[in-house]
C-alpha cells in the first residue's frame, strides 16, 4: 500500500486499510484480485525495478453469502485516493465487470474516490476537462449499473468530490459516524466564508437527514454487516428474481397486539414500526433512509422467506402527511422495487399532502404528482393495507392506477377527499353562522358526517374490497406474496432507477 507509516496512520485514526476492509466484507478466502501489481514503477539504469508505488484502487471478484460480487476499494494510504495516484482503467473495469457479468458491485470509498486533486495539474502537465476524452465511459457505467445490478456504497473516512458522487450513485449507501461526505471539503468551502469542521459540513447527521446517505453506523464492521444483509434481499441483477430463503415463521401467525395497535381516539398517535415487526417474518425488516422523509418508512422485508419492498406511514412525523421529502423518498424506493422485481407492501396511514407555507415553498404538490406517476408506472405486484388515514390526492397514491392490486382495510381506517377537521367550517359555513349556537351546530354536523364515513358504508358500495381483522394481516400478505411469485418477470425495466 502507501508504506508502513501511512498504514500505521490509518490504523491510529481508527480506520481499517482497504485490504482489511475487503477481507472483512467478503466470504473468507474468496477474493480474487485483478491488477494486483499495477502502479507507477521506477527502473534503474540497468532496467531493474527499483521501486513500485501501487495504484490506489484495489478491485476484484469475491463472494458475499456464497454469491459472487465485484468489489472495488480506494486505498487512502496512497495519495489519499486521488486520481494522480490511480490507474483509471481499474475502477472502470470494476464497473464493466459488474455490468457485463451481471454481478452486484460494492464500492468501498475513502478520499476523493479516484477524483482529482490540485496536484493533478502539475503531475499531468495540463488541466483535466471533466467528462473529457475517455472519462465519459467511466461516469456512464457508474450510473448505468444502477439500472442493472445492485450497487452498494460505503463511505469510510473523508469522502469528497467524485467519491461523494460514487457513494450517492448507489441503491444503498452507508457511512460510519466518524466519517464525513461533501462535494468539497472545509478548505475549499472556507473560500466562501464558511469556516466549518468536517463533521459540521458533511457529518452523518447532515447526510442522513438530507437523504444523501441511507444509513450511519458506529463501526466499519457494522457497515460491512449492513451491506451483506442488504444484498441478501436482492437478485444478482435485473435478469434474475429476488431469492426466496427458508422460513419457519408460521404464515398464519396472528398477533393479538394488532387489535390495540391503533388508538380509538383519532387524535392520538401510535407507533407503526411495532406493527411492521408483528406482520413480517420475524427479524426480517431492514429499514433504509430512516432519517429522511420521515412521514414514510421504507425498507426491505420478507414474508414466508420472499423479499418485498415495504412502505408504511409514520404518524409520529406530521401525522404521516407527505412532505416534499417524503414524496422524493417514495419515488426512489418505488423505482427501486420496480428495478429489482420486488413486490410492494404498503401499510398506509396518510392524511394527505403536507399543507402550509413551508409545504408550498418546497413544491410539495409537484413532488407529490411525481410520486403518483412513479406508483402508476410500476408493474410489480402491489398490496395495500389501510391502517388509518387515506385522504386527498396523497390518499389516491396508495395503489397503482388502471391495474389490479390487492387492498384491505382495518376497522380503524377512514378516508375521504379531505379530513372533516377543518373542512366542516369551509363546507358548512353558512349553516354554522346562521345557527343560534354555532359550536353545537358544528358538533351536530360532525357527528352526522362521522356516521356516514364509516368504512363499512364504503364496503357496502364496494369502494373498499375487504375490511379485515388486523390479526389476519400477516396471513393475507403471505398469500399475496405467494400469488405474486409467478407473475414477476425478470429483465430490464422501462423506467430505470436514477440516483
């Protein structure tokens, strides 16, 4: 690598070196390195090798849980991972190998991730034109692989510039809490008059809340475990279907806790995650993007060993109403499900789009109709369980339009064009103002309308197909995934996912 002193410095700062990372991430003794002796060589007058500085990109093939993958890692001990110490053909070949052999790719990123540095101008003798001759192939593969194979990015140190782009161009990104990620680091940003430390500029709290990074962990070993688990839910490529694993969790398991999971008082919040844990295969829920777009919970889960994408409303954040960020999150993960042929299970509690000045400033409605388009464009099987709220335009986005999907409602569900709260005053203003006791009149109207909006009345008209005992939820979703299994079709999809 970069020499004993550089390797020691890496360890002293609590970080593993690139080869240790690869060994811990892959199955034991499965790594087959490509280009192990590539680098910058120096020869004496007699033509004998006197010194070799290795390229700071290490890549090859290996296995994760017995399945082949491509892994490519930055060696920070050699010029901080910058381009002038790299051989550009190595990371390009890693991306090509993943693409052409239809293998997942894991990017272990530290430093600029093969990007340039100011010193590159001096070492090359000219300023690089971004996207110039030859480099476009590398950039094209970096993003094109997202429509073809699972891509995992691990940020394990200071990640900047191109490294940040490579980390973001993934289906699942992880960083350690001691790491930082930014387009440009503190010395560059200081030129703008912003004097910030690395963590202040691009620490894990900033990046997970902005949605740039999916997850942050305390140690590198935890990051490796997350990467391995994420890949276990996915096919090797879009040309395969997600694997089904053995499962001894009874598909008919009925949890009594679900009967009291939703309070009768509609103004009282409840926790959605215990409901998720009660219906999925035990311990199988793998949440992604927890700190971003928090009114919607997203992740992978299994039912009878079969992988699904799970969406769920979270009433603890804005009552579950969809903000602009929540809509962006829906688009990303619905596209992800479509790309890798994952059935979608949606545990719905959505009182509508977020309202108010901030919602208007963030163009919530535009992001909302993008989410609607993403859902409508899906072809994967879809099942919705309406837990509580389904209101307004956001309420429409609970299943794809113009095709069959499975839909069930709990007795706690209620729906409409908009919630009664706040709507009565607008719709019945004249009646309320004319009444001797306006407050009593409003209460009378509310009670009358509440009787009419019983979910049972909707079921009588077949506006909702089934109202179910909450304890039957797991059984019905397990039936759904069994029915969904033969109708999924492997292959590239028309609406490819973007970063």
